[in-house]
């Protein structure tokens, strides 16, 4: 079922060259597909996935791409296509096959931690971290109960942060994810970490970004899952979010 779903889902133009370039170059998507189709198994299923992956490459390469994706060496396929061609030994992709139709624009760089809300929450987190790092014998150090209450207030403040004229929903989403992720690492193992972890998963599970920019959403979901696989499996299994369930099942199957 997963093979069929992936073969159908991937064979389309995602209209997002930056995310496509990251997936194929930095995330080494061709190598991941290669592992999926290696070894024993249903040859028809594997052939369908390889065909879907080839369609994915052609549809996202033969289109308007970002200027940052311009081929450095003319008439030579880039290395990431060379690696992908191991999957297509009978008919590898040529330079003519992958030539873009046009190049437009450069990457837009969003400057984070500039808005009033971003600066305020960043300061709150630093205060939490500074308090946690104090000598346990220090007389002005908060008790664990007091610090835990501060963490709870901080989580409420993150929830209350909404996008403004100076920040898009995507900007706020990414900055919130950074705060959640660093907070998960800061809190000690036990009930508090589980609570913060659950809070972060609930935020991800309810975020509209997973529909608006799935690769962007998946980047943070995968980082959370890899930070504590045991806790992610425990909490994700009870989550109504189908993506978490698929990530857990894919991990169980060794994908």
C-alpha cells in the first residue's frame, strides 16, 4: 500500500523548486528510492515506484526553476541526476531530458527574530535556559516547580503568537518550531519533557503548513521524530494526525 501510494503521490510537479532542489540534492532522495527498490520484493511494485520517481524528476526539472538551480556545466548532467540514473540503466536521463524551460528569481531570504513577538519569546527562552543552567546550590535558583510553571507560561505564549503584517504564517511556523525544538532539548527527561513533546506534536498536527507547504512541515516533523524516536512513537500512535501514523509505520517497516 505504501509503495503504491508513494509511486502515485510523487509523480507530479510540486511547483516548488527550492524544496525540490533540497530533496533531490541535500536530502539525497535518489539514494532513498534506491534503498526502497533494492533486494527482494515485488518487481512490479518496484518498477512502478522507479517510473513514478523518473516522472517526478522530469516534471520538476522541465519547468521554470530558480536561478540558483542553473546548471554550472553546460551539456553535462549534474551529479544528483547521475546518481538517479543508476535507477534507469536502460534509459538514463540526458542533459536534453532535464533542461529547464526558464530561470526566474533567486531565493528569497526571510530574516527571522526581528518582530516584537519573536524578540520577546527569544528573550523568554534565554531566561529559561539561563535559569536551568544555574548552579543547583545557588540561593537565587528557582525550584523545579517554579521553573516548570515558567515553562508552562512560555508554551502558552508560543501558542498566542500569531502572524502579523511583517511576518507570514510560514515565518511564524518556522520560528515556533525552533523554539519548541530547543525547549524539548532543554527540559529534563520525565513528565515535563513528555508534556512539551506532546505540545509540539499537537502544534505540528494542527498546523495548516502541512497542506500549504508539506516539505517544509515534514522537515520539522522528521527532526522531532529523530530527536526521540521512542517518545515520538508513543505519542504519535495516539495522535489523530495521519502523517504521524505513516511516519511511525514507515519507520517500523525500515523505510
